[in-house]
C-alpha cells in the first residue's frame, strides 16, 4: 500500500466517522425534541437509528483494523487510527443514551408533564454541540479545541445538579410526581453521561496529536 493510497484510505475513514457522528447528533437532537413534543413517531425514529449506528461502528472498526494490518502504521498515523477505534465506541454509547431517552418518551406517552421542560433541553443542546465540535476537533487534530470542549462538561454537571434538586423537591412535595420525576432524572443522568463520553473523545484527540494521556476530568 503506497503512502498516497494510505492517506486516501485514512480520509475515507474520517469521512465515515463524520457521517456516524452526524447520525448520532441527529438521534440525540431528535430524542429531546420527541420528549418535549411527546412525539412518539420521532421517538421511534431515534430507536430505529440505533441499528444504523451499530452497523457503522462495525464498518469503521473493520476499516481501522485493515489499515493497521496492511500498512502497519507507526507514531502519529497509528495513534490516529487507534483513537478512531476508541471514539466510535463513545459515539455508539451516546446513541444508546439517545435511545434510552426515546424509550422514556414512549413510556410517558399520553401523560401530562408535571413541569415544563427547560433545563433538560438546555443540557441536550450543550452536549449535542459538544459531540459535533469534538469530531471537528478530531478531524482538525485541534488540541486546544478539545480542551475547550471538555470544559463545557462543568456546565452540564451544574444543570444536572440543578435538575436533581428541583425534581427531588417536587417528589417530596407531591408523591404523585415521583414516577415522572424519576424518569426525568434518568434522562438528566443520560445527558450528563453523554458529556462524559465527549470528554473521553477529547482526551483521545489530545493523545492522537501529542501521544500523551491526559485526564480532562481533573
């Protein structure tokens, strides 16, 4: 395999990752819109997208392994491919969380919400942007961008804590609100975990560029 051919294959791999990321972003955005609008058809669409994400993960993984086996890359080339394997795992798990949100939307079908949803969509908006920007940082091999993205996790954590306190108060005031409050807490936790997965992606970006393992949760 010539260097030009290797570079072309690497670019195809990156294009596939961008496409997978776009689908994951769509699933995440749709899952929250479905929740807000109590749109069961949109929730079903999110659930159906999960098979596509799983399939793309396997295809990209196969391409990565073939590139490593055929080209035996070293140094930065190897790190770029190895981190792609890690990143697609995080993307797949993010899609799983979107599916969890969609399934809760279906469980709450027909119920009037106990409160207007404000902070949950805010959290989702932040993490959707984090997903999009993290893949862009990977493509550009932008370490500073990766560090900046990971800092948004603090805002997500703050909103998660705020939602937890608010829902806990609602449950204490009225036991009839416990069921929905519990589901909303699950959703908040899912979104918070998505931000953690994006932070993982940012750590792998830094490793791909520098060869150094960093902990961005510190």
